[in-house]
C-alpha cells in the first residue's frame, strides 16, 4: 500500500507541479505549443517545500499551428533552429507526464495540480495538446490550479511575476525571463516560499 505523505495530506491528495509553457499565441486550439517546463515540488525532513526536479522539452508546432508574430517576438524562439531539438507533442507530453506520474505515486497522491503564474493559460495548452495527441491519462487535474498570481497578490500585494519575485526577496533575472525553464523554476521558488511561510490550518471538515 502506498504511503500517504505530508504532501498528499497538505494539498488534499494533489501533488503541486509548477508548469510554464511558451507558445505561438494565446489560443490553445490554433496556436503552437513550443516549449514545456515542469518542476516537481517535494518536501524535506524539516517540512519545507522545495523545487526537486525540472523536466523540459522543446515542442514542434503541430500541423497547421499558428505562430503569432508578437508572441514570437516576446518568447524569442526560432522554431527552425537546428539545436532546438524539438519533438512532436505526442513525444513531448509523455516525457513530461512520466516523471509527474512517478512523483504522484511516490507521495500517494491521486493527481497532479498545475501551479503557474496565470496557471489557467498553461493548463489549457497542456490539455489541448494532450487531446490532440490522443493521451487519455493526463496526470493533471482537468481544471483546478494553484495560481501564483492570486497567491502573490494575497501575500505580497503584487501580481506581475517579476515584481512578485522581488517582493518575495528572490533573485530575478530579466535576461532569462520568457524561457519556460526559467519561468517555471522561479515560479516554483515563489510558490514554495509562500507555502513555507503560510501557517497550515487543517480543517476539521471531512475532505
């Protein structure tokens, strides 16, 4: 029988996974998914949450996908760069999902819950890519998220990622921003700091 760890107890059976995606636009149905990064959150012996592992993958635009010029200017991705080593969505998603499922099992959780800065944006692109790829075992909760926009707004009075990170007294590197790996890792640091500094008040109500 799988042990129910403090992570599962803390988040009602959900495992927080911090995700950031870079895309060719804002519409998950028509615009390309270009990069995914996921950070697995774990807990140490002192009960402190931390970013344990980062998994990332460059993604090839699906057939007919749109690359909106303004979005491409922001993310700076050259989809034809020979060293990008991008793979199809059908290959990229299992690469991300497999270690997530392993972590879910390790902690006795039922599902992953996506953590992100404007988390719904990342989740809708993950869900759309999974649907296009015919992946039926998506490890993420289909609609619930933890959004660091709301959490940082509550704790620090800031909602922009850069300002939230600085308010949390973490280091922000503007030159690395808009890379899925950097944004996911700094968001994970922000999320863990908020959780570690917030008292946990277990509810007496049955979950």
